[in-house]
C-alpha cells in the first residue's frame, strides 16, 4: 500500500519502511531464545524492584538503562 507523505508530495511504499533497526539485517524471529530473553528481563525487573524497595534510586536509574544481554539485542 502506498501513502502520500504530508511533508512533501512523495509516495512511500510501506513494505520498504524499517523502524529502529539496521536496514540490511533481517531478524530471524524463530531463532531467538525467547525463554532466555524472558528470564533475563525477569531478573532485571527483580533487581530494579529490590533496589526500589531499598530506596537506592541511583541504582534503580542505572538498572533501568541496562540492556538485556541476549543474542537479539541491538546496541
């Protein structure tokens, strides 16, 4: 489906639009270790909760900026 951009009179092909990722790298979603990713996120959320309960706001902010270390994570 083609749409007209409100900024300019150009036509964009929606199938060619990528967002927030490398244009030449196609992610194989089936190859991602989803259980491992969920475990990593669960542990990180627990660390944030524990730091929050302890009143360590600096640690909470730092942990909120931590990226999960899983194979599909893009830096």
